[in-house]
């Protein structure tokens, strides 16, 4: 089981809760989407807190999806991946 990182938001002092989210990204007209991301989210301002190393893994996954889309010439539509 993953350990909770925070109970209060560092930005607004709102309550932070564990949640599974989907994030969308766009680069050079290409859209990618990652779903199934488990993060802590502030219920007031929506600030997202990743587990240690989580943000780096998301960046790596998104960069791989963008590289794949550009290499395959998939400049239309959305490329999606699911974390599990």
C-alpha cells in the first residue's frame, strides 16, 4: 500500500486526498493522455502531489508517447496510455 504524502495543501491549506486521475498533454499539435495516475489532490485548489519519483515517471511516459506519435506520423487524435 502506498503511503500518503500530505494531509494539507502547501498552497492553500486545503485538504489533500488520494485519487486516481487522468492527465492530458499537448505538444506540436499532438495530444497524449495518461490515465490511472494515483496522486494526492487538494480538494480546494486542485494542486497535484505525486509520490516520490512519480513526476519523473510521468514525464518519461509522456515523452515516450510523444516520440511514438511523431515517429508514426500520428499528428491527429489522442494517444492514450494507462498506468496500473
